[in-house]
């Protein structure tokens, strides 16, 4: 055996040790959860409680591995945060959101997808919740393994749907709610993409397309960061703290505006004092968004932990409630502290152990991100959720964030193609072989503002009309100049793979849950 083969074996073994470590840590967490549940259970419900705690812990880890990536992926892809830093921030704030603002009561039937009045037997209800938890977790695990960011809410909704139909037939399902969820497959990514692309175009027109980017940044960055602080404070008040601090939409927006105004004044003061902070380069302007992006990742993680922890512990809390209440089924159940801890620790652990794969997909494998683009995606995520919640539209934070990434990428493609067409037009209106004149014009064109570029192109056209054929190019050569190479800045393979995963999430988790329900019922019946 030569040295090259030995080196390959060592690398494979090193990679394998990492996988074994992650798997071992996950197993230790689940075994610990089972052991604690066994100590808290008694009588016939003890085994059921242990099984539910095991599956609930597994579900929480899969939510951390897949869903949390959307909050920190753009910040990592733009290099505002390192992967290690993002994992630490997200883990801490996800757990804090779950424990501080996760609420004391959770709905036992996620999103009212099935009617609990049609489930009269408490054992059947427990089997539905067990099957739904396990099916949702398995689907998330599969999606994480292939690096596809999917909606955990849709995963658990589909699982409850499938298990409920297996138990009581199609009549148990609220199909109007299901129609709304199906609509969100289209609404969420489209809104996220449109908002993100709109913000990126605003940033480009107001800063990077200006001749003096440094001066433009001093004027616009305080406004942009203040707007970000306004939306994030509003989002945190309305969505992150809504279970511990009830605030209406109007007051929430007003409190957020106060925070945004204070941040605007602070940033403007800092930029006005330090004349050397901003150089006349895109890289220098990008750096101004680094700190806001770090705060954005933390606040998004906090809000996610406070809201989506119910996806992990909702069914588990429902099972605990049935077991401890002697078989009575409630539409809402209190969340014991230990159940909330399972969700909080499981999400943080799953993110740390298995999250990097989906983080890389969102942050760098769809399109190239910098700090300004990541800022636009974060803004799109918060504004879309706020607007959609007020309009009553069912949206997925996962779909919004990933849709924002695609929106930014497709806008970049359009702008690049448009720029190439302009360059082709410049070449077509200069004499053949006059490279020096072409290069000089392009340099002036690149430094010009948007309005000046339009005037320069119009001037070229006006001069071309006065001469019979200023470029002296043949018809074929002119045709070649008009053919612009399309730069694909968005990976189409990722688009198709992620879209396919979104579409099949609900039916796939529903089918798995139905199969698991019949399996569990067959095992539990005498």
C-alpha cells in the first residue's frame, strides 16, 4: 500500500470520526431526555411519555439542523459572521427565545389542521401525536441530509394531517386551512424574492451606482440601518415577544419606530465623525452592514426560538397533558419547564452538530452574497412576515428567506445582462479597432451615475445617426455584438431541488405519518 492510499484512508477516518462524534452527542442528548422523562412518569403512561420525549428531542434537533440555517445562512455567506460565530449566536438566542418568550401554553393541534372533537379516544390522540412527531422529524432529517432548507411548520402540519386522516378519515381535516398552507408555497418565496430584490435595487441606485459612493453611504446607510432597526424591533415585539407581552400592531410599529430613530441618529453621528470610515469602494460600504447583520442574525434566532419551538414541543406537550390529566384531551396544553428545555436545548444542539450543511446551502450555494445582499434578505424576511401576518396570509419564514436569496440572485443576473448590453452598445458605436476610445468610454461610463449613464448612451446614439455607419461593422458583426452572454448567477440545480422539496414536504410527511400511525396502533393494540 503506497503513501497516497494511506493518506486517503487517514482523511476518510478523520471525517468518519467527526460523524461518529456528532451522532454520539445526539444519542447522548436523546438518552438523557428519555431518562428524565422516565423519572417524571408513573404508571401505564410512563412508557408513552418516554417514547414521546425521545421523539420530541429528535424533532427539536432536526429543527435546529434545518430551519435555523435560514436565520444565519445569509450572514455567513456574506462573511459578516464566521460559521462558528453564527452557530454560537444562533444557539444562544434560539434557546433564549424558547425559554424567555416561548409562552406557557401551546395549541395541541398545530394550526387547527384537524378537529380534535372527532378524536374521542385518548390513546388514538397520543398515537396521532407520536406518529406526527416522528414523521416530521424523519422528513426534516432527510431534507437536512441533502442540504435542502424546508419548512418545519409545513413538515409537522403535513404529519398531523396524515396521522389524523389515518385515524379518522378525510372529514377530520380542515381543508380551508390546508388550502391556505398550499397557497403559502407560492406566496412566501415570491414575496421574499420581490422584497429582497427591491431593497437591493434601492441600495444599488442610492449608493453603489453613485460616483461618490463614500458620500452616498454616509447619507443612506444611517437611513437603511435605522429602517432595519425599525422593522426588526417591530418584528421582535409582534412575533418574538407576543406570548409574554401582548402589544397591538399600531403600538408595536410605534415602539419599533422609536428604536429605529435612535439607531438612525447613532449611526449618522458615528459616520459623520469618522471621515475615514468609508472609502469610495464597494468593499468599504459593505463593511458598514456587518454589525447590523450580526444583530439581525441574533434577533431572527430569538424570534424563531420563541415561535417555532412549538413545532418541536407542541405534540410532546399535548401527550404529556393527556398522560398527566388521566386521558382528557384539551385544545390547548400547558408546557412544563422540562418540555420547553427539551425543545430549547435540542434546537441549539441540532444546529451546532448538523446545521452547517444547510447554512452553506443558503449562504453560498444558491448565489454569491455580500453584506449588502444579506441585509436585503434579512429585511425581506422581517417585512414579509409582518405584512403577511397583518393580511392573514399563511407564510413560511423558511420559504421567505430562501426566496429572498433567489430574488437577490436573479436581480443580479438581470443587472449584469443589462450592463453587458450597454457595453455591447458602446462598442457598436465606436470605430472598429479603436480599443483605446472604447476602454476610455467604458471607464467613464462605470464611474458615472445612473442619470449620467443614460445621457452618455443617448449621446452615442445621436452621434451614430449623424454618420452613415460610424462603426464600419458588417451586419453579422453587429449581430454578434448584440448577443450578450447570460451570466447565470443563480444555480438552477439548487432552485429545482429546493422547489421540489418544498412541494412534496406536506404530502411526504403526511404519508410517513399515516404509515407510522398504523404501525404504532398495531404495536399498541392487544
